[in-house]
């Protein structure tokens, strides 16, 4: 029964996101500097180069650049480095598995960290729910800690995470 209540709460929260205007108080952007799309931001960030490479191999760059009001939970290079080299190599050679992994890191809703703190779940582009948990200090998605919040982009927001999420 408790899981049904959590699921209903998650669905209500997702529906309300389309009404709420997002807060994006993130890292400062210099006046006159274009934000760029989520893909522009990811590809320019040296700590997100493994994710950028994965997105390119999966041919998802254009898709993510043209989607509107999305959230990317972006694992760092160090998060990918936690995986054994052999396993990571196999993943990068399997386009379908890589695409699923990336889709599990994306939501079709722009979700600020303040909104995420109030949610129990987020629906991913893969069509699966990922849990959200906020203890007053740390904000987690599944087992990954959000270490940098609310990086703005012209078509969404990016939250940097310390662990690669597994669907």
C-alpha cells in the first residue's frame, strides 16, 4: 500500500511540474554569454567528457539538444571510472545498452533541485522511475548523490551526480 501511495505522489508531482515554473538559481552565467543547450553545456565541461562521448556514440546528441525543458542527471568522468574497464568498454560498444543507460539519466521535465527535494520519484526518458531522496543535506537519485545542482541550459537543467545510474 505504501508503494502505491508513493507512486501516486510521484505521478501527482510529475503532473504538477508542467504547471510550476522552474527555479534555476544555479551557477552564475556571465552577462551576454549564451547558455547553449544541455549538450553544449555537457560537451564544454571537462568533468563530463565521458558522458559527452557516450551521448555521441549513442547518436543522442541532436535529440537531447532539440528537446525542451529536460533534466539531465549527468555522471562525472570519475563516476564512469568506477566501472571496470572491460565492462565500460562493452557498454560503449553496445549502442542499444548505451542508449538505455543515457535515457535513464534524462527526464522530459525541467526539474530544479528545490522541486526534486519535494519529490519521491522522477520518470526517466527510458520510461522507468528513479527514486529521489532528500535528507535535508544530500539530494540523491537512486544511489547517486547530486554533487552540483541546477546548471542552466537553454533547453533544460543539469544536475551532476557522483555515480552512474543503472536502469
